[in-house]
C-alpha cells in the first residue's frame, strides 16, 4: 500500500460531524496513515481535541490563532493560543500568518499575533503552519525579522510564483504545502511545481475545502490526497510511490512524528 500524510485538514469541521468514522475509514483504505489538524481559535478547540483523542496515532493536533480570527478580542484569543501551544501533544503552531484578502482592519494586530506565535514556536522547537493571503511580502518581513530563531515550517496552500518559492527556500527551513489547486484546470501551479524540488513538498487537502478534480463541487476529504499526489507525480515526472514516500518522509521530519 502506498502511504500518505495529509498535512492540513479540518476534520473537526461541522461538514464531517455526521460521517467522520466513514471519512477516516475511506482515508485509511486510500493509504492515508496520518493527518495534521491545524488550530484556528478558541471556538474549535473542543471539537478539534475530540477528533484527536478519538483517532490516536492518526490525527495530530496543532494550536494557533488564524489571522482571520484576529478581531476586537484578539488579545484574549492570542493568550488562549499561546497557552495551548504549551500542551505536550501539539506538533505544530498553526494555522498562523497574515490575511489581507478578507480585511486589513486588524492588520497591525495580525502582525503582532503572528510574530508572537513565531517566537512561541521557536521556544518549543515546533514547526509553524503559515497562512498567507495577499500578504506575501509582509509574511517574509516578519520571518526575516525573526530568522535568528531558526524557524521552520510549511507554507500552507502554496499557490505562489516560482520567485515566491525561491524566497521561501531562502527564508529558512520551510516547505510548500501542495493541495487541490494543482488539479484545477486553470491553475498555473503545475508550472511552478515542475521546477520545485520534491524534498520541499508536503501534501495537504485543506478539507472540507479546495476539493481536487475530479471531485470539485463535492466536500473534500483526506482520501482525495491521492488525486493531488498523482498530479504532483505527473508534473515532476515521478511515479506515485516516489512522491508518496518523499512527501511522507518530509512530513514526518517536519512534524517530528513517528511512522
């Protein structure tokens, strides 16, 4: 069996509450052996924890404050995230970052929260899961500011240019999370991925969103990681087993979890 790790999935989302067991069973049948569940804010913590405890050895948890959750109560939410980052079972700090697409009303606070969480990750020697939307240069500015901390992590839902990929490589020990966008008909991501080193790639679904072809229009789920992997393999001229092995090894190394 060819095995995979889905490095970014929201299995605690309400979209999965009625058939979560079946979703996990289909994932296991498709060779998905582990999944990483990013944090968002305090509102999802209980449901996220329930999924992790219900599927030990399969679901792994992260803690962090998502940039779109930075609002009027951002200090309380940041304190909550920083507290949860200290939990021993946490494998990454995320999903954190900057988002200038939905709103820039609290952009200054987003930057403060992002940098505080980068520091917390470095203190605990944890990788970070970075959300970047219409904020590439600001993201790199914060990373450069704190580069001395030896940051490492993954740029979630990477769909940037080759120049952005090169900038990621120069910024530290960061990988690119490749998801369903690479299968979209009008996406230019394939042209970037074909120039990338497979050692810099991990796979993700971001389910229940960003469903890959040929399932677009339906709810995304971890079993569909195979569609993403098949597309990546084709773009890089590798067989599926090589992509599965390399991206799995990359994920295990990044998150420091056992096979």
